């Protein structure tokens, strides 16, 4: 991977670490205080969606921090399993990946095997 490509990934990860605007909690956002069943269901659904989005953002931040650490260590784009270079096209699709496609497929095969056993 050349310096320009590495810098582009570094910029992407640094951008992911920027704080995003979050909507303030709605007034009366305790579902038990809402009388109408449809309003209560809607409020619960909104809260679940918000929780899911916050969890995804947290995972994204952790992944970006880990990727920046690999960039600093000089190991970004190197498969953690076989230590071969991860294909640039794979990194462009899944920038935080730590496995080449062959090792990722092997990990998934082993996971399916363990789930069946």
C-alpha cells in the first residue's frame, strides 16, 4: 500500500472519530407515561432504534481507533492471521477489516462448523 492510499484511510478513520450530532431526548420519553398504545409502541421503537444506532457508532469508533493504531504500528492492511497483504479492493469495501478474504472465509467456515457441532 502506498503512502497516498494509507493517508486516505487515515483521514477516513479520523473522520469517523469526529463527534456526530445526536438528537436530544424527547420530552415525556418514558413509555410507561404514554397513555395511547400506538404512541407508546412508536416511542419504544424510536428508543430501540436510537440505542441500536448508538451501539453501532460505538463499534465504529472502536474499529476506527484500532485501525489508526495499526496504521501507526505499520500493520494496517496486513492480515492478522496469515500476515499477507489484504487486497486494496477489500479494504476499500471494509476498511477496518483485519483479515484477508481467504482467512475471513476460513474464520466463517469454522464459526459455522462450531455452531453446528
